[in-house]
C-alpha cells in the first residue's frame, strides 16, 4: 500500500491547525493523544480537503472514541473552523451598540465549554515580540466574591449565575457512614467472635488462647433528592440540580447511590440523565426528560407517586431524602400531610431545603409548609452559596450552623433561617 501523500504546503497550514484543534479538544475535556493527532493528519492527507462535511467526518473518526464527546466535538468544530454564525456573533460582540441580556442567544449543550477552550490562543513561536499588557490590581476583588456568596440566586444576573454555578460544583455534601447488622473481625471490636474462636481452638488442640472480637460494618447511605421545579422554584432548582450532579460525580462523595427526581405537575426520574459526566449534556438531558419546568405545583400528588412507584426501589437501605421545595402546595394539603408522613416512615431522615428561609421573619403560614414541617428532621435554607456552605457544615457535624431540628414535634410559630 502506498504511503499517504503529504498535505499540500498552503498558506493556511492545515496540519498545524489540526494540531491546535486537538489542543482545544483536550482543554475542553476530550482525551486526544499524539497518536490520534498523527492519525488525523494522515487521514486528511489521504482523503483530501475538498468538502467541509468530509473533513468533519475524517476528524471525528480519528479524534473521537466515546459517544459522550460527540456533542462537544461538534461545538468545537463549529467554532474552530469558522462557523458563519460564530463570525456574526463575534462581529456583534465587537460592535459598539447597546445589547441587553434578552438578545443573547441560548447556547446549546457543551457550547460554553467549547468556547472557553477555544478562547485560549496557542502559544506564540520563539522570537515573536510580546506586546506589553496593562496589569490591574485585584487586591479588592475579594469584596465581589463575598457579595456573590451571600447574594440570592434569584437576584443574580446571567454572568453571576454562571460564576455561582462553578462555585456550586466545588461544594460537597459530607455524610457519616451507617452501621449495618453484619460484622467483621476486628481486634478493637465489642462483640466476641465465638465461631472464629472455636475454629482457632480446634487447630490448637482445643486450647483457647484468646477470644476473637468482631465489630459492626458500616456503609455509606443512599441519597434520594426530590426537587421542586415549579415556577417559584425554577432558579433555585436549576442551581441545586448542578449541586446534585456534582455530588453524583464527586470522587470522595461518601454517599452510596444517588437518585434524583423532579416534580412540578408530575414526578420525573432524572437519575439516568445526571449519570452523564459532562455537566452541560447532563443538564440538557434532564431538561428534556422533565417537561414540567416552571409549571404548577402538586407536591402531595408527586410524593404519592414516589411512595407508590419508587420508595421500595430506592429507600430499601435507609436512604436520606433531600426535599427541595418552598412548600407552596396548590392541591389538597391533607393528601400532602399523609404522604409526607408515609415517606418519613420509609427513609432514615428527611432534610428539607427551603429558599423561603432567607427571610428573617419567615412564618409557616402556608398550609403546605405546616403539613410538611412536623415530619422533617432538618430544615435549611438554599438560596445562596453561603446557605449551601452552611448545609455542608451541618452535615459534617460542625458547630455553629444555622440548621433547625424539628423532628417528632409540632410546627413552631416561627422558624429561624
């Protein structure tokens, strides 16, 4: 077989651009090695560069080996190889006209990561003069970060929400292991291992030299999240879905299985959507599955469907339930009270995240809140980054956290945040 013909020496330096494109893919999260880059250059040399569609499929066949990277490759290819729509956006950004947030186009999944990866220019070759740049003093930048951490999610701009999303993904939700009925040999155990002691004595002619001990095993509990995606909770639920996706993929999360359900007018299981590692693809898949975003609220009916269809599947090992809702029920509150009581009997504990606790004078006047409150173990705010930090500190057992314990007693006249 004849060796592939070399790429033509053109002013465009196609081989060098392919290398830069592979670097952009690597920065965006796609694993691309030198062997794949060499294969891409040789494949383009063999197939020729005559049509953009052929060029696209040649690069995709040589650089992509996982299905979850296809969407990211499409966005990088469209931006790097000068998509006309991208050129129009760049011209629009450079124009001095006034633009509003409503005019911004809604980005597709993985497009933001692709744009950030392509924003880094390749390193200039040696001997290239470096332009002097103005350095700005950022010693007072801590004040903006502090303001962002205490700001309500609902009051944030689009840029602030993007910054808060990155901060949310860095948070974690610690949990203590749960003791089980099974035991394991341990020199520091509290239970005598009679069977092991007798077996050891049989090997020594019946002489019992020492009594072996055992201790109970422990395992991480499962986490089940029920997230309200109604109109009043849309901003908070999107941020907390990012938080739950980060918990799902955290290497040291400490939890067992993580199951996530959304509810507005109906119950939807988005656990499989959040199983995708790429956050943009996972959130896009969750949005396609849950079609009742920003709709009405029927909390009691949603919890009833969960108790009937899912509780025995996901709550069989003493799972912890994370209820994310403002408690503003539009249906029958008697149904909600009965179903939340049934849910409490099926799980280890219920942690309620309510953004309404951001108000200092919050009172449980709504019927849905009064129905839920006596059956939850912890009540916590979830309206800002500081409130999520306080939740993490409370779960780790730190002192000084703003968590209200309300288990097994009637609802108080007022609940402090």
